[in-house]
C-alpha cells in the first residue's frame, strides 16, 4: 500500500549534498512534466543544516576551486550556461567550491518553491540515518528523529572518508579527513607535515596549509603517481571524431560484445593524435625526483597553450561511463592496476591558478613529492617515520603530522557509514568488484548479491564507481540523477501500482 497519507507515494532522498540536490530537482521536474504533482510526498533528509554543500562543496576557502570551468557545471542539461548566468561570470572561470554550493542551494530552493506552488508535498528533516529496514512493501529508516515508512528511498551519501590508513585513526597527530572536525587547524605553523596522496585532494591540503600560514616542510607521498597535470587557462571546445557513441556502438556490435583495453586505448590514441598528447610510456617512467620539475613544465605548457589534449579528454566526460561499461572485466582490472594513476594525472589536472600557487610553495624549498611509498610507522615522539624509495635503496622521512588525502574510500565495507554497512550485511546492497556498491547502470537500483535489483532502494553518487567509473564528476552524477528521476516517475505512474497499491 501507499505509505503517504493521501494516496501519495512517500519517497525519501537521504543526503542532500550535490547529488541529493540534483536528484531532488530532477525528480520534481519529472513529476511536474508528467502532470503528477500530487503523486509523491517527498522527504529530504540531511544531517547538516546546510543543503547543497556536502563534503565536496562544504569548504569555505576561496583557493578551493572547482576543477572544471564554470561553463561545464550547469545543473540544467538543456541550459548549459545556467551556472554562468547565475554567476554573472564567464564560461572559462574557475570559481570557488563555496560559490558552487551557493548555486546548488539556490537551484534547490528555487525548485522547492516551484514544487510548493504546484502541489508537490516536500518535507525536510534534519537527522542522520543510521539504518534501513527493507521488506517487500516498504522501507523504514532508523534515525534519532522519528521518520515515517517509505515506498522508495534514494541514497545520496556523497564522498565518504578514505578507507586507507585506518590503523592511525585516534593518533593525535593524524588527520584522517582534512574536511572534518578540527582537521588541519591543529597543525602548528612550523610542523613537518606528510600528506598521503598526490591527487587533487592533496592539492587542496597544500592550499589549506598555505592559507593558514604554515611555514614548515611538507612532503606529499604516494606509491606511484606524481602531482596532477595542469589545465589550460581557457578550455577550447573539441568535437569528438573517434570517441563517439556511434563508434562504440559499431565496435560492440550494437552493444552485444565487450571491448578490450587495447581497443579503447586505440580510440583515445586516434582522438588525441596531433594534439600534443603526452607519451604515456614516458609518463609511466617518471620517478619521484621529477615531480616538481614536471610541475614547472606543466605550468609552462598551460601558460603557452600546449595542453590541447585536455580539451579532447574533457569532451569525453559524457561517454566515459559507457566506455567503462563496455570494457571486459579483465580490461577493467588491468586498467585499475596498471594505468589508473597515469589516467588520473592527465584526466584530472588542476586549474592553472592553483598550480601556480603550488609551484610558489615548491620554490621556497619546503615542498617535496616522493613516490615509492613503502610503509609508515608511528614514532615514540608522537610523529611518523615514512619509508619510501626502492627496496635496494630505501629512505626514511620523519614528519610531525600525517594528513590523509587519498580521497573517497572504495571499499563500502570500511567506510564511515553504519547505514551502508548495515545494508551490505542484510544483502540489500552488494559491493562491486571494481569499487563501491553495485547498482543498475541505467536506473541506479540497488543490486543485491544474487544479482537482482530492488524496486524500492536506489543508490547514486561517487560510490557507484565500479559501475559508472567517472563518478567524481558533476556530469556523470547529473546524467545519472536525470535517468534515476525518470525511472522513479515511471514506477510511480504505473497504472497497476496506482490502482492496486501493491508491492513492486
């Protein structure tokens, strides 16, 4: 039966960061477009006071920039300049993530006002959901605040903390998440700091330390990869010639066969031909001593217009989840094991303005980037000894503080979410072999260990990485929220459901 009091389906969106906001907006759009404003009682559930921030956009530091130019960040697919118009700025601007959180909040409030005028019932609840009980007819969310039964639940849990280096949690000089609690503010000005990771999260940590006046030595530590490459000042449009849906359809015999890694790499090679693309063999060979030299070279290339390859890579955003879907499992495993670090360096480069800030830190001699990370041990003096280098020539670096900048955890069993772990234990969710949780590619329906998909529980966001791969992007999560919303509206509108009110 319907759980809503007036014949409405009761739907909960749990987590109102960026993905929750997008899902809410597009579900309301679907309901209004189909003339179904009174079909749903929509509950928005978030533990924080602010809606639209989440981990990704909750920072207030001006130096924490969007990694994409403003012209690519619209929440309205049919209006690609929507964000730019809201800003009153230009398409090529790199704005702060704090500004983007205000945009998310603005879009949400605007849509909720439209929903209220049109008869969509929306209930906001501030609480943290700790568990979810699922049966054939409804779902019950367990939280500090009493919640009603729901017909469908969409989990938008966002970026959860790293699952690496769990053994150091509780150590007074270890920061497991730079975004939570005291975070970096407890680090003294002259302290020696080790940053675990060299990705964009590590860049954020460097800029945070710089902003709070830190003057001590900093060392970024990784097993393989160096710092991200650098984006051009202005992103030029690129029309894809080889990396197209038509090409994928032809190569997969109309989506009936899987692709090898060699086949997909060939598509990229043809697309990048003539754009000054980096030699990947050379990129794999660069060692730790090259990292800051490479940063200086990358800054020079970006300033002088020598990174045309990035425009082509950026243009593949919409196609990337489809390419990943059609890779065979052997290819996926090989890519993650052998090529992911190089891919991340070039596919997720940093804005030029932030690269220049990092280069300025490097010029003081206080920054080092070391690969070949082997082991870390807490010292009796309260710091950490970091072992790095080759087995034949190991080195040790001692730091006073350790900051985990390895990004969102990939193992759902280990993340900081009792809700997620409970759903896994009860077989309402399953871990994906390539990271995160398993869902249906098109509908985001949660997939259990037996391979069946739920009609009531849905999951969207960064932790569908094993299914969609490119889930740390607005583009992928926006497209997924649109598809999910259409699917939910389809289910809600089904005549059999409306007439019989039975479980589906």
